[in-house]
């Protein structure tokens, strides 16, 4: 493995360790939280006001004395809580102090040079008892931004900075709330000053946190798990000679469902499926990832321990670790989460590899990036700087639009229109409604899929990103690539595109980069893994003998 690359946020002065970025974040002045935090706390008053409105609606405008007393007590309680929140906001301040300069001065040492030896985040808070917490930025391992619906409406977010050993939340620093843009700048600042070497030398990479449970329903199992369980029950009953469709309770349920108003029963059934799926997803999450710990047992061995009823411990040798995959399924990505998988050899066949390669369960994306960096012993490349990855030709966007229209919009519209013409005009209206909604959805997904495309070479890693239903960012060791496969179809050849697949003796055995420009793919593959394609490339003649090419300019290399 190569030495960790230096990671800096925008604005950090290069070549001067410990200097502050040129921006409003690093300063020795105490700063307050965003004033819009007051409105978030005032949201507590919505509960008693809502109760009053519901009571008035239920009684036709007649509210009893007891109801008024109850509502007054609730309003008073919320007023007290809100007042305490306002006081807490007024007494919460934070700042980033910078290290001493050689002359003894600096933002962290105003006037006398008594600042800290390293950049430090200080938070001063307390309602009755004042509390000052000071954490060196080198100890910060993760910075999480969380925004509930009221926060998003007001444009603010909660920042939580976790330090080494803060998996249980006891060592976290929380700032509620900051303006969204300011929180992003502060997060970049904290991570820029984080000590990558200390992350690499910390044997414990990650531990489970109860906060991660909120990401469990944002997976396939929230819906698919319900049908998997239903299918399993059906197979068991059918195996013992019971036909579920002939059971009285099942027939009565379907009769009552069909006799009721479908505009009520169908949403109720969907909500029931989501509720059951959420409970099942949380239970499955707990069973799979209980007591999770990812750690380096020594300099050569990475170990994952997890499981509640069935404990699991997977050990990966560093020599077999070929890369890391950051996976962001659509729902999980919408919730700000991600998961991490290892690209490693020796984990069994493809099915076993999928079960054993998990390094991190669905968790905050910032935590996923930190874990990926801790596994690579270097900052995870490509994910936080999309501009560093090469974009793909615009025709790739058109291909995704056409495929969506041909395979999703057109068949469904044709089926509904045909049934409508044959049976009932109602389905004709369903056909054009489906066409409009599906077209808008397909166009949005196509743009998202195209925006996810990217590839590049960053140090010792080949970095590729693709997918929309599951956006995958792969950092793969270039030296691990054993072969290249160029794949085309009549449509991609006409569009001037090619799919490039890197064969690796690890993970999924091959990782695909879709829709590269055909003229650029050979040169990119040769640069990413030298020594594989050279004998198949057309060698250019000397520049002096090439008409139309100025001296020193070589034409693109192409496969013969």
C-alpha cells in the first residue's frame, strides 16, 4: 500500500501544517448557533395548538372547561420546554482555535501565544452549570449532519462530531443548529484537520451505534422482506398440504377488501406493508449487526465481528484486500446513508463473498467514508470530489432515456391502452396518466444515472462510479487488475461507446465501467493497468513522419 495522501479542504494553505483555511470558519472568536434554531424550538407549540384544533373539530366548536385546563397545562409545559431551549441556545458557543505560530502568536494564541499545540474545536454550553469541551481535531473521526423536517424547512442542520472511541455517542460534540451552508463548511474544516495517520493507526475502525437503526427501513427489506416472509409461509403451508387461498380467514379478508372503498383500502394495505417491513428490517438489522466492530487485529489483518443470535467474525488479510466499494442504494442515499463492502480475495464464491464482504451496515455517509478510508489506510478517493472523476459522453444520457422509455413507459402504456380499448374506457385514462408519470420518473432517473457516471485514476487506485438504484463508488488497486474486457453492442458501437470491465481475482471477479467513449477507453485502460494492453495497441510512428500532427504530438492509441 502506498503512503496516505494528504487530504485538505478548500482554502487550506498548502505546505504549512496546521495553518487555518482562508475563510470564516477558523477563528478565535466565540460564535453562536444560527438564530433560526429558535423557530425549531418554538415548533413545540404546534402540539397544544393542534390538540385545540382537533378538540374543536371533534366537538363542533364546543370545548369543555376540562379540555381548556388540559390544553392550558400542555401549553404551559411546552412553553417551559421552549424557554429552556432558548436559554440553552443563548448559552451555547463554539470556536476553532488554531495552533501557535513559530513566533508565539496566532488565532489560537491571542496576544500571548498560549494557544493549543494543535487545532482544537471548543464548545461552551450549559443551562445552569457551564461546561467547556475541547477536542483536538486530530481525534475527530466522523462529522455527521442531521436535519429533520423542521430543520430542512428552515434551512438549518445539526452537526455531530464523533471522536476516537465515540461509537456509543458519549464522546460526541453536537451543535444544534447551524445554517446548512455553514455546517458544510465546518464539516470540511474539521475533516481537513483530522489526522489521517492517527485514523490508520487506530486499531478500532468502527463500532455499532444505535442511531444507525434509522437507516434499516431504507433498504430493500422494508418491502421485499414482507413478500419473502409471505412466500416462505405459503411454501410451508403448501408443503404440509394446506392451500392458503382456501382458508376461511383468507377468503373473508379478500372479500372485505374488495367490498370496501379501494381508495382507502389500498393505501391502508400499503401502509401496513411498510409498517411490517420496517419492523422486520429493524429486527434483521439488529440480528445481523448486533455488537458490530471493525478493527485491525494487527498490521496485516482486518476483522469484522457482528451478530446477535448468530455471531459472525470475518477476517480479511491486508494482502488480499484489493479495494473498497461504497454502495448507496436509492432509498438509503435519499436518507443520507451508505454502506461499505470490501473487494478482497479468499471470501468464497460470489454468493459467500456477498455475505462476508460487508464492512459497514447502512450508516451515515460520513461514517461510511471514514470507514472506507480507515480500511484503505488513506482517504477514500473520488466520493467527496466528483469533479476529480472524468465525465462520460452526453450520448450516454440519451441512451438511458431511450431505454427507460422503451422498456418501462411504452409497454405499460400499450397494455393499459389495449385493455381499455377492449374492456373499459377507465383504463384508457389510466394509460395516459401512467405515461405522463412514468415518463417524468424515467427522465429523472436517467439524469440521475448519468450524473452518477464517472471514472478516473487517483494514485494507486482506479476509481469508478455508476448506478442510480444503487450508486456504487469503487476504489480498486490498479495492480490488482489482471485483464480488461471491451464490450459493445450494435447500439453502443453506433453511439461510439464501449463498456470496460476490469477482471480482478477478488470480490465480484469483474467490475464494469459502462459507456466510455470508444476512442478514449484503450488509452485509459492502458494508463490504469500498464503492461496488459500494450501489445494490442497500434504504436504511433515518429511524430516527424505523421502529416497533420505537430512535433511532439502523438495520436490516440487504438485497438487494432
